[in-house]
C-alpha cells in the first residue's frame, strides 16, 4: 500500500487513466483487507473464549483459508469499484492524484461508514465481551479455591487475556492511525467551505501509512508466536542467501 501511495503522490502514472485508477484502487483494497482481517481475528478470539470445546472443529486450516479468501475477495470487489466507473474521471493535466480521482462519496459513505465503522463497532463489542468473560472466569476460579486444575485454567485465562489485549492494542493503533484521514474526508464532503490546515491533513496521511510500519513490530513484540514466525522467515531467507 505504501509504495503505491508514494507513486500516486508523485502524480504517477501520468496520462494513463486506467493504470492510475488501478494503482489508486489497490490502496483501498489493502486498507479494506486490513480492516476485514482484524475483524476475522476478533471473531477467532471470540470462538476461543466462548466456545473452546468446538474451537478445534471450527478454527481449522480449511476454514482459515476460506476466511482469508473471503476477506481478500470482498476487499478486491469493493476496492476495485473505482475501476468499474465510480470515479471522477481523468484530471486536467493527466496526473494521478487520489483526492482528484477517487470519488469522495465512495470514500466516506461506502468505505468509511460501511466498511470501516461497522466492522470496528463489531470488534469493540467482541473485545468488550471477551474481557468481561475472562474477568468473570478468573473471579470464578479465585472464589473456588486452589488446585492444580484451577491453577492451569487460571494460567490459560491469563494467556487468553494477554493475547486479547495485544490484539486490542493492534485495533486501537489502527483506529488512531486510520481514523484521522477518514475524518478529514468527512469534513471535505460535508463542509466543503471549511478551512482545514494542510499540516493537519499531512499528519493524518503520515499516520495512515505509519500503521503499516508499526504493526509488524507490535506483533513481534507482543506475541511470541508471531515473533517466532518472523525469525523463522528471516532464517529461511538467510539460508537461501548463503546457498
């Protein structure tokens, strides 16, 4: 997403409308895939907490692949709508600029309200229920006295709440980084005469792209499984280089 946005901020590709719209639409596709993926992870955690006995049945490799397929399919279908005609048309000088080509109504009504706000509200409800349930279970085990089985369950619950906290932190950073530019879009659409500081817009854009940079480090720092996966990937790359 970041390389595509850098290219379009330079106004490229110039005088090539279809490649330009494809480039701009790819930014939307990646943004939506991030949102839908966060929703998928939240649902997976919900199943782990509220239906642990069926977790192994529901969360399988096959179902995970189906979920990934649906996530990317929806992202492509929605994100490529500007290519299908929902755009403002070519600019006068032929430059490729996101704000001048992608329709503002599409960005605000369809992308922000429909594909960002709605999933975010669902995720907030899911994580709120997860935290309340985990706290309820911990209190239940605490009132039940001590024992090997109970100690094990407490450790499991503490691990689950740590994972949920890490994922909620990812969600929180996503909101902090991505919502400001969406709010700017709402201001431009609903109050076209309002004066908005260029610095504020620039900071919003920087935050929007900073989310892509922060996430890998956050996953690696907070979650051991992700950290091990990254290390294994790097080791494989190093081994291939040495060969």
